C-alpha cells in the first residue's frame, strides 16, 4: 500500500485528491507542521527537505507534488489523469499547464503567504505584497483566457493539471486574493465540487498520526 505523508489543506491535498480520483488504496499520515514533525530525524530520513507531500510506494520515495501526481497518473494509466507519452502533444500540453500553475500561478501566492506567516519574522518583507498580487493577477488572466471556452485545461477531459489549478485557486480564495475573472470562478466551483476532492478533504479530518 502507498503512504502519503502530508498535512491537511497543504500541497498534500492535491496528492490525496489524485489518489481519490484514481480510487487507490493509501495510508495518509499526518505530519504536524505546527508541531515541527517535519524537522524530526525520523521525517528528515524520509525527506531531507523537511516538507510535505511525500509519497512512499514500497521502497520508492517521491517528493514534489507535481512529480508525485504525474507518477500516479502514469502508474494508473486507465485513470486518464495524465496523458501518456504515446500522445506527445497532449502530454506536452499537460506539462505546460502543470508547470505554469506551479511556477506562475502558485509562486506569487506562496510569496505572499511566506512573507505574511511562514518565514521567520526578521526575513519577512511586507512591501512585497503589491508585487505578488500584480504577478498573480497576470497569471490568473492567462488561465482565464485558456478557460474562457473550455471546461478543462488539457484535452477534452479532467486531468491532474486541473487538480493543481483548482487547488491553487482555492488557495487564492482562502488568502482573500481575488481570482478576478468569471471563467475562473466558475471553473474553480465546478472542479472543486468533484466527489474525489470532497472525499480527500473528508479524509483529511482523520489521518494516521506521524510517529517520531
Ligand atoms: N514544491 C513543493 C513544495 C512543498 C512545500 O513547500 N510544502 C510545504 C507545505 S504546503 C511544507 O512542507 N512546509 C513545511 C516547512 O517548510 O517547514 C511541492 O509542490 O511539493
């Protein structure tokens, strides 16, 4: 059985959502970030970066949420959640959008959050906020253009790229950062209402505690 190490409402939710879409059997271990579980020697032996998510599949350990979800899509090809190498253009489109979300859309939100609450107080720069809002708005505009006449980001169906985009938009809403475009609001509402996402959120209410 696979084990996901994560924390509710963090980037591990994407992986839980992916696992729920696939219908895979998995254990979900709660790494309590507030209590510093991620810095314990036991956890650092799993992920020296001290971050979540981590997926352990037998003796294979994988970090980075986009790599994990792409791996899962390829391990379960019948899920159709990651376009196969046999369809290089569709696959390239998938990679384009997942990289876009991670590097353009998520980054300014993460910058905002880091400088508001995550970094040590002496490293925070409150004056960075307007630039981060401006960068997010620029990326959101591109996403809205893509979604103006499409239900999903890639091809004709739902893929892991939609998990990343919708989770990031949910993150923006949580941080009171306006999405700023009707198509994005509608897309986020529709994709976040998928049963697998709701199951992942439900699952996060009752996780296996991490043993240090
Ligand atoms: N690029 C990584 C980012 C992982 C990451 O920064 N995770 C955060 C939670 S969302 C974390 O573990 N933070 C704990 C810490 O830095 O102490 C991914 O997408 O998996």
